[in-house]
């Protein structure tokens, strides 16, 4: 086992560090930004159905559902196709409206999640085209899908998903860019620029990993907190949800992820000097808005940890701790901004002495309803 962990103390940490490589593996044979080339061999027969879809429904559970939320924003922005993201367990039991010509994406690391599988079967029986985004080759979900794209992140052992998440984001972004390009909803030059940004993501993730020591120090300060709030807006809203989920899963600290603007409708009541609030506040179209949300938390004496873009000169002066990550196109930011949050949950869990790779009550793959 020590050999399998490749010198890391836990599989989770090894998998966090594998991300520059796993994202590159995901590009292999598919992306060549300099030539404007993006090929997805896994979707051929149904590529026209996808391009002409009037609606896309995404089903998934857990971390994969968070990847689906990011995909919703990306598909709507670039492809102008309406997207709904559903928990597979809700979708399958609520007599959903789904019809011929609809496209369903089923996202799953293991490819064995029972609820996701059942949601796909239901959609198929109503004539929808079901496309899988799976990590495990030959898994049940990949077999039940009409077509699909593998994430190729390699085996993920840690129960808390890390590299599978960033690989899912990579695949879903590639699919959306391909569709947008073919539909003509994304101008050629912008398309080319985003491809270049995408190809650079592994380097940016590697850079974000360099925050590790700093994140570990912050973890030491907050390891005994009883609650955490994670806030983000736009593309960083799902990142907030995922950050909170990581912390809950492995450190057993209660954490909530929220859209930062929605805080005033409830969570703001929880804020006092005991409450750590993690803001994902990188430079994007909602930057000014999130700066005001930070002020609202500071005015109530909350302790703020902010994930910011490199060179941010405003937020560090307002908050207790800042963690800088390299900038990129805002739609790609989740892949970078999620890295320090993975590290934060990891270090807090280690300091609290929990079983990081196999947290209590959780399973890597949930094959029961
Ligand atoms: C379990 C795992 C999570 C995972 C979720 C969905 O709860 O512990 O890490 O996100 O299932 O799994 P899937 O394999 O479908 O992505």
C-alpha cells in the first residue's frame, strides 16, 4: 500500500497532487489548442442530436453533481442550450418531464451509482439520448449510456473525490466548447482563446498546489471550528458547494456552501467571531459583488479566508487570510479554485485524526438506493 501511495501519506493527497497529470491525460488525443483541434471520439452518432438539443438534463450525485452545476453554467453560456441539473435520486422518483430528443448527461466517477443508473434507464425509456461522463471504463453507467466520454483520471481510491472532479470538469468543458463551436454560438477567436486557456489549466493547477504549506498553516488555525461557511458566485458557486462537501466528508465539521448573495436570506444570521467563512473570490464578472459580500461578513466579525486571483490588491486588505491562485477564463476557474479547498479539508482532517481515505459512514461507490 505504501508503494501505491507513491510516498504520500494518504491516497487523497496523492490524488490531489496527480491533478496536473490527470487533466493532461484527459486532453490526450482530444485537444490541440494551437491547431484549434478538439475531437471527442466518444460522441459521434449522437453529436447532431446534442448540437440540436432543445434541452439538456444532467443527473448525478455528490461531487459529480457539483461538476454538473458548473457544466450547466458553461453549456448555457457557450451553447445557449437550457440545462437542468438534478440529483439522480430526485429525478427518478418524481415523474419528470423528459421526451424524445432531450439529451441527458449522467456524470459518475465510479459508473456504478444506483440512483444515477436508474435515472438514466428512466430517461432512456422515454426516448432521451443518454450520454455518460464516467471515470471507470466498462462500468455499468458507461454501458447503459448511448455514447459518452471517459474522464481518464485513473483509479481514485480516496472516498472524497478530487481528481475525478477536475477531470469531469475538463470533459464537460470540452464537450460544451465542441458543441458551441459547431453551433456557432461561440465566435472562432474566443473559441481558440478558451482552448489555449484550457490547455494551460494543468500548469495553473500545479501552481495552485504550491499553496499547500500556506493552506496547512491556515488549517491549523481553524481545525477546531464547529461550523464553516463556503461562499461563491457564478462559476464559483458550485466550487463553494464542493469545498463544503469535502470538509464535511473527511473532517466531520459541519459546513455549508451557499451562493454568496443568498447569504442575506439566512446564513448571515450564523455569522459571529466563531464562524470561519471561505470566500471563493477570484477575478471574474461577479468580483465587485463578492467584495461587498465579504464586507458584510467582516462587518459581523466573521473570520474570512479568501481564495483570490494572483495579484489581487483589494481583498487581502479586507480579510483574515488570502490564498492566491493563478487566473484563467472564468468558466475554467473552478478547476483551479477547487485545489486549495481540497487541501484545506485534507489538512484539517489529518489534524483532527480522522480516517481521511475512508471516512466513517461513506462509501466510494453507492450501489444501493
Ligand atoms: C459517493 C462518493 C462521492 C461521490 C458520489 C457519487 O457518495 O463518496 O465521492 O461523489 O458517491 O459517485 P459517482 O461514482 O457516481 O461519481
